[in-house]
C-alpha cells in the first residue's frame, strides 16, 4: 500500500511540474512578444483564443458572455463596426488582415497580424482625438442604426404614442397601411386602428378590424401594446389567415352539425378529457336523455349511468362490477374494437359501436336496428318453415344457382346420397355433386347433360331421365328451370323402369 501511495504522490508532483512549466513557458513567450512589440492606443494581444495583453482603452471593445472565449467576446464587440472579423478557427490561415469600418463616416481601420500562435489586433483611427470614446460612439451609432432599420422596415405596423395619446413615430408598414385605408400624409395623427386604450393594457393584445379603402374588404390585426415610461409601443400583426381559418372551421363545424342533425343514428363524441363534446338530435330520440343533461357536457361514466337509469342499456348482471365493465367498454372503444348489440326490455334492439377519433377523442354510434332484426327474424322463420315443408317430401330435392352452386336440399336428398352440404366449409358445386352421384349410380351419359343444363344461360326446357342407383335401384331424375336462372333437380324412386327414358317437359 505504501508503494502505491508513493507512486501516486510522485505522479501528481510530475503533473504539477509539467503544468507549471507549460504555463511559465506560455506566459514568458507572450510577455517576450509584448516587450518586442510595445502596445498603445486600442491594441489586443491573443495567444490562440485567449487574451494575454490589452491596453486599457481596448478593454471596452470586448463583450463578454458566459461560456464565450476571449476571441468570441472580441468578435461580439467589434463585429458591428468591422464586419468580416474572422473566427478563431480561420486564424491559422491568415498572416495579415486589414478591415475598414462599415460606416461611411468612420475612417477607422482594423489591422490583424499573426506570428506563430500570437494574434495582434489594432484599431487605427487617426481622425479621432479620443479613439476609445470614438469607438464607443461608433458602436452605439451602429446599434442605433440597426435597431432603427429593423423597426422601420419591419413587415408589420409599429407606432409609438406619447402620454398625450398622440402618434409620435410610425414605421413604413404603418404608413403603407395608412395609405391603403384612404388616409393621406396630412392625416398622420388619425389612427388606423380604432380601439379603446383600456382594451390593451400592459402586454395584452386585442383583435382589431381595419376596413380597406381600395376594395372595401376588412382585414384583421392582432394589436399588442407595451408601455415604456410615458410612451406606449404598439405592434400590429396581420391575422387574416387565422381569421379565415377560424371562419372555415366554423363553417365546417356548422356543416357537420347540419349533417349530423339529419342522421338517424345517434352520435356522441367525447373529447380527450372524457367529456361529451358533440351530439345530434337522434341521440336524444334514441336514449330519451334530456337535452339539458347532454348540453352540460357529462363525462362518459355519467352518460352511461344515465343510460342505465333510463333502461336504454342491458341490465348488468352484477352491479358491483358495473364501473369496471364501463371502463373496459371505453378502453375497447378507444382502440376501435367495441361493437355490441343491446337487446332492451322495451323490445328495441340497438347496435352500438365505439371508434377512436384524433387527439384522443372517442365517438359512440347508437343505431336502432329493431326493424332490421325483426325482418331478419321473420325471414329466418320463413326459411325454417320452407325447409320444414320441403323436408316432408319423399322425393330428394336439390337446387343449384345460375353459377352452379348448391343453395338448397331437403332431408330426403341427404338420406339418398348420404351428403350434408351444410357442413361443408366451401361451396358445393354441380361438379362436386355429380362426382358423389356417379359413385352411387351406374354410368350414364345423362350426368354430363345435367352439368351442361345447370350451367346453361337463357331459356331451358324441363326434362327427366331414368338412372340406376346402387342401393335404391331405379330412380328418376327430373331437371327443371326455376327463377333467377336456378335449376331444380328432383330424384324419385321409380317402381317400374323398362329402360332409359328421356322426355322433354312442356
């Protein structure tokens, strides 16, 4: 452990000696350079980006900022008066550089000399009795000209009002707008923007319309006031695009509202905070919820609680888990996977679906499908009745559509051919049926005629043929057209078949 501590101490000492030697070397080098080149007036000496020496008058040329190097502080202080002062990274490629002042009335010249790592900056102003004061004055003048140019040529109107509420200054954009509204140069004190001063206090803003004289239209501006002592500075920003967008949005919302009002489907849209943001009259009719309650923007839980109280929702099996079920329903709607059918005690049937909307909104659609359900049930009952009726026939019946797909068969058909098309995942065609029939019957060319007959379009005549069933014996197939291009084939057991007989039916 003692050896390790000794190594650490020796290493630290060596590092300190090396750092001190480097510092002394750099300091002695910069001092030697300064002694060889005496400094006076406004002169600065840099080693790299660090300031080593400067005359007292030159200290005012630097604008120091947190985190900025000495060279960056020099560029901030002199950049306005001498544009083109290079960055520190560009110095190695420069030996000498001469920059003249940007202002036409400023005869000062900046000289930059490089020698190894040393950079000497000197400002030569022969015309000024006090170069330091002249430099400060020129910098202030440059900043003033810059601010005046920025304010005068700003693309939006700016004007100043004194404590007497009189316009004491206005920029070019204000004058241009003043001419556009029909004012002349003699109307300088007549304001373009008309509003009560109390409407704009501190840094608040107000929307002000301005009627244009050239076309009679109205343009909108957002006016902001900033009080500085007894003077108030006003800024007006053109917000015509914002106004037009708001008008377009309002018209669009009104159009949607009119469209929603004509829908027979109840619509309830909840915003990202879960509050009812939009509903249509159909929702009031379907749910019997008061319009005052809906206009109060209830949240989703209150909305569904009220539906349950009005018996518009199915009664929950467990009231203890009612809130949990509602939360799950809302979560499913936010993912677009909520679709349910509500069978109410009143005999009505509602189809309810939830869909997500932009910005976290959720929309619920409630549709009364009572008539549709009743029609479906009646149709299903008629189909079941027709099926029961056909199952009472002793003959085997099978129906093929115009495309050759089996659409109906009775119990006698299933028993004769030992087939159950209802259990097939795919459509059963005439080709599939012929294969099954041929396996249980003797060969006969009539099978091909049946296939051609089923697939034939146009007018067709009924016909029949006697066939030989392996288990049932002689059978007769009666083939006849029915509506919509479909074909009915009836198989019946023949008591006496003397030979193959094919007879067209009229």
